[in-house]
């Protein structure tokens, strides 16, 4: 009986080792593909982004070096996501897209026209000084990034207040409830639906929106 | 009755959606090799990955380099990965200027990516470009000498190429805000420190 137990234990350990080896090999191959993709990006002297979902951070990188790092508070997945290829940002979507100020200069003809009604002289209040500029605070904290392969990355701000926490919990519940509908809809259109939901501090979310531009190259580690 | 049908249908779709989401992407060729060959392959991959990591690390700058955060208007002078000086700057406003006559368009944005210090100038003279005259509603001068504006760029300028510079400013109270036309403006002390530390070829990373 004792011998039989010993044999069973050895058999189990050999079997588990085999499975672990296969997993290791798969991980090593995925890492190799990712490193090769990153090396190719790093040699182009351009800015690229690494969404490290294991370490829960987003790195802004150039020449293989992280020049900024944003922590992620929570990562949720929906659908299959492979992490060993370079993806390109195809677009960003938010409820309120920040818009650039267009400086309108009157043409010489317009400038030459005398004003029908002279404009009221407004005394500038130095305390209410407003810049006509696109700044970090103008960026949304909640947005979606669409990649060239159809992957969606939704970014939501981490809740800070009690009411916001309740809203955030309800929102997450709705997210999980609505994703299957998207999967079915996309399946009917012969597409695969994948989405990653990232929760991060609001200021970091704004910085990510600021930095990710159309055409930016990104890598995922998951 | 219709409510029951609706709920059942909804639940069915939910289950179907969950099943579809669980499907995995097609993985590259399944490993069918015997365990010995797998071990070999694993060893080869481990050494290849280590070599790739080393190659990647080798691309990073050695010594002094500069990182510019255009969103927070900060310039970091770094040495071997450590920040040696943090500076408040003014980066591009992101505004768009349209020429009412010629139809030309400019976007005042600080470019992002990797650059190098290509030139170092003391007492730089700003050669006022067309957009600056248009923005101020002034006629564009025909003589290039009329474009020269000494003193507007501060005591030093570090050229990054494509007409972009790190230079000084007369509007120091606006440091920390996005107000420039694409160049990176610094305060006098910071500019002097950067000018003295960064040599030609110093790498500049802008995000």
C-alpha cells in the first residue's frame, strides 16, 4: 500500500512537471515574441507604450527605457487577448473630446471694416486669467482606446468618494452584464470581441489620454 | 408571459456571450515534441530572451539625458536613470492658427518622441517665423533682417531639430502652463544648468 502511494505521488509529480514545462514553454515563446516586437519598436527611436497587466502599470517607453510609469488599480478582461504583438492606436473615444482652440485672425479686409458697434471695454481680471490652450486638466478621465486589431481598452477613474464608489460599482456591474451582448453581436458579424477595463487614478488617466495619440504603438503583457 | 420570454432570451444571450468570450485565440502551433526536445527548446528560448533583454537595455542612454513631460510642463535632467534636476517648463499650447489670407495652418504642439541636442547657442536671436506675424496681425516682412528679434529666447537655446528649441522666456509667470508655440521654455537658472550639463548629442525624450 505504501509503495503504491509512493508510485502515485511520483507519477503525479512527473505529470505536473510535464504540464508546468508545457506552460513554461508557452510563456517563454510568448515572451520571446514580445521582446522581439519591443526590440523592433525600441530601435525606431519613437515613443511606445507597454500595458503591463501583470505588474499593473502602463509604461511610456523609448529605446527600451521606461520614461514614465502609471500604476493601474484594477484590470478586468473580456474576451481573448493575446499579448505578444504590436498594436496601433486607431482612435480614442470619450463623452467629451477635448478640442483645440483655433486662433482666428481677421483677414486684412475684415480688419479694415469699422465696427458697427464699438465693443464694450472689459477690464481684465488677473485672478480670472484663462489660457486658450489645451492642458492636462482638459483631458477626460474616462475614455476608450480602440486598437487596429479591434481590441478595446476602456479607462475609468478610480473612485475617490463614497458616492463615486457606489456609481463605480454599479458601472462595473453594468459592464460585466453588457459585455456578453457585445460578444454575441460581434460573433454574428464574424468578429471577436475583446475588451480590457483599466481603473487608474484620474490624473494618470488624463495623462494617458494626453500621451496616447492615433498611430501610437503599444504592447500588452498579460 | 412576455416578460418570462424576454428574461429567458436575455439569460440565453448572456450565457452565449460568456461562452464566446471564454474561447481562446488560436495559439501558435501546439508543442508535440517529446519532453527532452521541449527542455532543449526552453533552454534556447531562455538564452534568446536574456540576449534580447540585454540588447534592449543596451539601447538606453548612458550618462546624462533629458526627459520632457509636456502634459505636466516639466523637464527632468537625468543621469544614469536618476533625476538630478527637475525643472518647470512651458510646452506647446495645442492651439491651431489659420492664416486668413494664404490658408496655411499651424498646430502649436511640442513634438513627442526621441530627439537629440543638435545645437547649442548663446544669446540666441529669434528669427520670427510667418505664424508669429500672422498671430499678431502684422504684415509678413519681405526682408529677413526684419525678422530678427534678439533677447526673446533668453540667454541660451538648445536646438532639437525641425525648428524646435529648449530656450528661455520673457513670460516667466506662465512657466508650468501650456503656452508655447511648440518649443520648450525654461526659467533662467534651469536653462543655464541644462545648457552647461547637456552636450551636443544628449538624448531628449519627449512625451
